[in-house]
C-alpha cells in the first residue's frame, strides 16, 4: 500500500525536477550557461538531500514495532546548506542569464524552486531557517527584477506555500498530542474497566462463598422458626465468624486457614481477623507461604481468644496474639499465651 508520505515525497521530487528542467529550457541566449547549470545542480542536490536525508531510529531487540513515521527534524548541516542555496541560487541565476532575460520563465524558476525548498525545510521542522530563506529569496528577487515583477512571477505563491506548510505542521503536532492524550485516556479507561471486572468477579466469588457458608444455616433457621439446638447454634456462630473473616481479611484466607479458623471457633475460641494493610506488594508465592505459616500457628493454638492482624511493617506481615483466662484487659501480660509474628518473606512450606 502506498502511504501518504510516499505520495508527498514523490510530488516534491517531481516538482523540483520540473522546475529544474524549466531552468534549462532556454528561449533566449544565456550569457553564462555553466553558472546556470552549477546553480541548478546545487539546488537539486540540496533539495533532494532535504527531502530524503534522515537518521533512521535504532531499534533494540525488545522494542515493539515503531509507530508510523513522521517528518523528522532536518539536520543542522542540511538546514545551513538549504539557507546557503536560498542566498546563492537567485543571484547566480540572475547574473548568469543577463539583464535582458531576468524575467523570462527559464530565469524565474528559482522563485518557485526556492519556495519548494523552504517548504520542505518547514515540514522538516526548521521554521526559522525556512523563513530566513524566504527573506533571502524576497530580497534577491526584488533587487534583481523589481518588486512588481517578483510578486507577479511567483514570490507570493512561495510565501503562501511556506505559510501553509507551517500551519500544516502545527496541525500535525496538535493531532499528535491529541492522539497521545487519547491513547493515555484509553489505557486508563481499559485499566479501570479491568479493575472493575476484577472487583465484580471478586464480589461474585464472595457472594457464592457466603451462600455456601451461611445458606444451610439460614435454611435450617427458617425451617425451624429459629428453634435451633446447640450444634446448630454453634454452626451459626461459626458461619457468622467465617463471613466476617471473608469481609475483613480475604487476603489472609485459603482453604487451610479457613479450616483452622472454623476449628478454633468450634472448640469455643473467639477469633478476630483484620487486614489493616501491608500485604499489597507481596506476590502470590509470598502470600501462600504466609497463609501456610498462619494455618500452622492456628493448628497448634489453644487460646480462648485469637487476634490475627496484618502489620504495615518492613519485616513483619502478620501478627497472631492468643489470650486465655478470665482477664479481658490487654495490659495483663500473664493472659497472653500466644505471640507469633509471621515475616514478610517466610520460608516456603515443606512439600
């Protein structure tokens, strides 16, 4: 598929070749033909260098495919060469053809030619060089052929080309910025949508787990009109505690931890699970090791009251405190019969 850039480059190449050919179509004697040919050669070489020369971006092995190419900034040496061409060619052609032919078509081609060159320079993002070249073209053409002739024979059109190119480049820059901003917004929207989808899936899982835990107890309560025996009341308390665990500390739970929490409640212990932050930066492997160590701690515990909290600490991930006896005050150190700190990077459980 032919790109827009290829079409524009082809048009620029054809137009410069046409202007150069018109400069060689002499309809009257030329005093210094060699000077005309040298000026044409300088113009063609400079224009085609500005049209085609660009530094190819280096691609590393891990880079993605580059975006569609836009006109790159013209190198400084090429911009200086283009400005020198805008200064030299008009005077060289005017001197070479002589006073009697300076307004002939083969002698005024440089008005359009330098305009095309400065348009290319403008598109290659050298606006100051382009307008400096246009000033040089205007001064030289007015000095050699007069204000009226210069304006009538192509100077105005060249100025319009360069101004239009500047407006086009400004529009392209705005479009590129808008495209980048739109891409950022699209990525943010996609991330938000993915986050919402993840939360919806998590809520569905929690609802399904809640129904699985509390559903049988609720069904039995409704069926008996609230008249439950001791075992059913214990199951209801265990279900209530399990639901609280799912809401307050879901990142601490897996099947083994849930089993040990239920066993602790069935033997009469009061269990409180709180996730107060500190586990956000851990991967699944570290979380699995923490849960395995927590399950082992609960399995050996015989405390009447268990407090399980995450810790926003550099080295400690979870703190497990067990208390027994009649005292309710946390200041009573004798009542603390379990104190366990699970590190953020525990040893993985043995297979």
